[in-house]
């Protein structure tokens, strides 16, 4: 079985028809953001960011991340990568439908949600769809178990290749060195792996890191660790995913949630909370869990090198969110949000990214032109 013949493209794809609902096509053109190419501004933004010199003045209103209503809207593209996001309810719905699903229904379910899956998850979903055609009576957990032995062979080969690189670099330490002993034990664990119990990456890396930390040559220690972390993991390796979820104790629901989880909509602090960014709507932007977890505390001027399409993605995000605001989906408290986001992004990128947004007056005018009523006041939560 060739696990690498599936599509692992992670770029944004056009929305597909959903299994139980049709996503409305947007007819409004997407405004193009103005992006400066002034490298000096980007460098200054990074310097200011870590010196705490940015002028952080937020409006909006105080709001917990869980109450940020934008992330509860279906059909919103991620402000970072531009791919479609799932809401928490959407993930629950997908998990429920995937539990026990087999054959043609399972294939259609995965196909309808393919736009949401990220790189490795998309590859695994494609793999499940293809193998389901050959094994129509098996659910996702059954397919994982069925193909786990073959995947394990490929995974172990990849693991040993990485450990071989580590051994080669550790030769300068002489025979029977501490690093080689850890590697030898890992290879032994791999050889003794079974379908139910196999070599685990994280425990190995914890032991390995403690071992190389004792080396006097810190440059060598760093090189060894950089090589060891190349060991495949389920977030990046199809084989590792199949082996991990091919255990008998893994359910369809767990596999479904794992496939969808990176696409779940989150509230991202534009200015990180660890650097003084408040829990406030003016400091939130809706991003998928995959992008949110990877950015950490990195300033956007640096982060956008990983996602050069991010200025366009933010623009697409706020264009879609603005439509929901006009239609009244977000209640009566978010008319200022587009302007707040525009200012926050400009501030955080030191003016490099300038979004085109509607102000509250333009939003209200759009409602009048469409004959839409003003949104009902958002009910206050009972204390």
C-alpha cells in the first residue's frame, strides 16, 4: 500500500457542497489589501514589539475568547491561511455523522468536508476515502486498524533513517557514547513494537534532550537535537497518524475529531495576552486552531513570512464577517469590529497591512439599502 499517493495540498480550495447544507456563494468582490514592501517598517515593528513600545489602545468591548461570537459563525475563512474553518458545533456534527459511517456514506461525508482538512489530515481523509472503496464495510477505525501493519513498516523505516542520521553525527563522541546508547535503545524499542504497543516519539525525545544537554559541545548538542526532532509525528506523517489511530482503543469519534480539530475556529489575540493584549473584541481575530497554535508569540511582521498570503486572508475574513454583521448575525455590538480590526492589524504590523473595511455608518447604510432591520440587542448573560 502506497500511503503517499494521496493529495496533501494544504492551499485554500473553493468551498464544496455540504452534505446537509449548501454554503451560499458570495457575490461581493473581495477588496484587495494594501501591503507595503518597506522592509524597514517590518524590522522596526519587530523591535518595537519586543521592547513593548507599541501603542496598544483597544476599543471594542471586554469579551472572553469563548464568547467571541465571530468564531461561532460557519463558513468563515481563516484570517491567516485563508482556508475554511469549522465551528465547535460543526466539529461535533461531523464527529456524530462519522461515527459508524462506512462505504459510500463515509466517502461522501469526507468529500463534503474536504475543504476543512489541513495538510496531513487531508492526506489521511483521502486515504480513508480510497481504502473505503476497497473495504466498504469498515468504518474509519476499522480502516486504520486494517492498514496499520503496513503503515507501521513504512513508519519504522522512516524512524530508523532519522536515528541513523543521529548516530552518524554522534560518531565524533567515540564508541559507546551516551547518545548512541539512547539511540540503540530506541531502535530496540522499534524492533519490539507491536500493533498495540509501539515506539513513542515524545518519551524518546524527552530522554534524548536530557542526554545531549549534558554534552560540553553545545553546538553538537543542538545539531543532534535538531536531527532527532525529524522523527515523524501524527501531525505531519500519514504513516504515524495511521499507526497511532490504528489501535483497537481508538474510536471513529476520536479519529473524526482529530481530522477536524486543526480547522476549528478560534479567537486569536492580535497582540498576545502574554505581552499585555487584553481579552477584548478589538484584540481578536478568527483563525483556525492550526494557525493559532503555530504562531505563538511571533510578531505578525515575522509570521507573515510563513504565510505571505495573510494580508489577503485577513481581508477575506473581515469581508465575510462584515456581511454577517450587516445581516444581523452577530447582534448589535459588533458594528465597530471591522474598524477595530483594521486599527489593530495596522498597529501590530506597524502599518504594513492596511485593510479596507466598512465603518458603522456604512454598515448601517448597507442594511437600509438591503431593507434589513437593525440587529436586536444582544441579551445579557445571567450572572
